[in-house]
C-alpha cells in the first residue's frame, strides 16, 4: 500500500529502476540497470514488484513488451560493460565446442582432400593473326588494317575456339561420349532407357558437350593477339590430348568456315554464270544474224565489201594505166603510118618488123654503094630499088598489122576500164550501204563484247574461288604447346587443406563459444567463478 511517509524513498527507487529516457531511446533503455552488488534477490524483486503494482500509476500501452524483454534478457542493457575477462571466461567454457569444431573441420578438409576429384590444368598459347595468309592476290576475304577491327576479328575467332562446333569435333574425334569422365553412368540409366523415348546418343553428346565446355576456357592477352587456351581434366595426359584436339579442331573449323563461305560465293557465281552464258550466246547470235541478213561478210576484221571495193579501185587504176599506154601506142602508130615513117618508127616492134628492117637497111646500103659504083641507070641498081620498094611495102603492111593489133588492144583496154569502173561504182554503193548497216552491227558487237567480258570475269572468278576452297589461309600459330602438369590444380595440397580446415574450425569454434557465452550473459546466467 501507499505510504505518505515514504514518498521520497519510493520515488528514488522508481527513478533508479526506471530512469527517464528521451523520445529517441531504444528498447534497451527500458531495461532496469542493476549492479551485481545491489541487485535484489528474487524474493525481494517479487515484493518490490507487488508494492509497485499497488502504488504505481497506470502502465502505458507499450510498457508490457518492454517489461517482457527486461524479464527475459535482464543483462541486455549491460552489453557495453562486457570486458576481456568475460570473453576469456566464455572461451574457457567453450573449449569443448572449439575443439569439436576444429576436429570436424580438419576431418572434413581431410575427407575432401582424399575424395575430391583432382583437376589437372594445361595451357596452350596461340597467336591468332587477324590477317590471313596472302596466298592469292585477289582473295575473297579482305583484311582490315585498323587495330580495333583486328581485335574484334581476334575476339570472334576466340569465341569460335570454345564454340559448340569445335567442341563437337573434339567429342567425335576422341569419342568422349564413351568416356566416363564426361558421361558419368547412372545406376538407373538402363531403367530410364526403357521408359525414355528420346535418343540416348544425342543425350550423351549433349552431356559430353556440357562437361567439355565446363573444362575449357580461352582468353586473350591484353594488347596482343595471343590467346591462352586453358583445359583441365582428371588425368594430366588426357588434358594435354584435349588441348591438342581443341587446337586442331579450331584450325579445321576456321578452314571449314572459310571454305564454306567461299563455296557459297562460288555457288552464287556459278548460278549467275548460266544466265550470263545465255546472254552472251544471244548477243553473239544477234550479231551473226544481222551479218547474214545484211551480207556483212568480214575477213581479217574488215568487211568483204570494203576489201572488194579497195581491190576494184586498184584494178581500175591498173586498167586505166594500161588503157593510157594502149591509147598512146596506137596513136603513135597511126601517126607514123600517116607520116610514112613505119620503117624508122620504134613503136612498131615485132620479129617480122625487125627482120624486114634489117633487110631494108642492108639493101639500102647496097643501093648506096651501087650508086657510087655503077651509076643511076645500072640494071642491078634498078633491081635493088625494086627490091627496096617491095621491102617498104612489106614494112608498111607489117606496120599496119601491128597498128591493128594495137588498136584491138586499145579497144579491149577501154572496154575493160569501163567495166571495172562500172563495177567499182556498184561496189562503192554497196560499201555505203554496208557502212550504214555496220553502225548497228558495231553496237551489237559492243553489247556482245561487254557481256562476254562480264561472263569471262565471273567465270575466272568462280574458278579461282573454287580453287580457293582447297587452300587453308588461316594464320594460326601455336607458340606454346600444352605440357603435362607436375601437380594438380584442384584441390590444393592436403597440407594446405588441413591448414585451412584447422583455421576455419578454430574460427567457427571461437565464434560458437563467444555466441553461447553472450547468450548466457544476456539471459542473466553468470558463469561459476573458477
């Protein structure tokens, strides 16, 4: 009950047990702070609690929860007063837990070291040159001299190195689907095969592919074209074999990819060649049909009509010269006959004329000597003069015969000249007509030549690319081949694992001991004094 004579003492007790806190205080501020020496016994706490319940004012709405926390964790407010002595006591009391955690962690580390699957990692260094080998001058693949583009090319090839196509080649080559390291047999495999409708071979390949992809890693060294291939396996020799097989499959995949790309280009060109061949054939057929329709025959790159016209012009000139010569000769003969100079004119030339002239000259000499010897009236002189007259008559007759023959030659040459001129004029008109037709013919020939040139270019390019498919121009060099490792890469050595397990167990044991000691402390259970 409330006593008026004890207001100050009761108030001080309440103030001591429930000190006033600001609005921003925590739940720990509501816990009564007590010293170990002044803490009342449980019986005293119960009596004080009863007295307070008789005289205390009404409890606020959140006060019951504060009282509950203070009842379960009476020492929670004194966490700040925990010292090194308390920690030492907690560690001393938790030695068993520390030893147990240490033993368990060391045993677990030893068990893992004994039972863990070992990994042996090998490394292969390759130089992936983005520029292919310059085997042909006009390759179907162009190289970019810019460094950024070259690095992108190397990164692309780096992705190909670990691609599924490359790994699939390795799986098929080494038959990894039958390797228990990559396809681990399941105890229920035979039973599952009875109820499964899928392809077991495909499942094995997929499993081996996943397992191999986990064992392969590739990276590019900074500021270089060097690629490091990292492969691990449960056996060192198998790791080396896998690394070499991956490199070979990588080179084969690059060659296959380049050959396939070149093959697509060659296939497209060959498909285009059929159409180009038809275009060339049609264009050349048009040229020949036009030649045939217009009679445009050619020889040695020139129309026959032009050649014939040129030859006719030459023949006309020759005939004209012969005509002039025949006309001149005939006129000279006619003039010599008219002037009675047949015996001395050189234009008359024949074997009979030469014989007659020789006889005439000899007889003329005889007549001259007779005139000096016998005189003008001698009978022999008269006979000689009669014979001379006969010879002159023969010479005149021979001259007229030669003149007639020259006239016939003159008439023949004139007729030939006229015929050649008429023929040349007709051929000249044909030349003009052919030249007009040849304008269109040249246009058709240009079209045919252009199409033929395009066809020949595509044909040569298609054949070149087809041959390019058989040439490996990838510039991949292995500068450091994989070597069998001396030790496993995982797990670490047993001594390291035991050391790590001991450190982890010690840390876990200490943490557990401290946690248990702290729990006992906040619950108000003080350890027994040693």
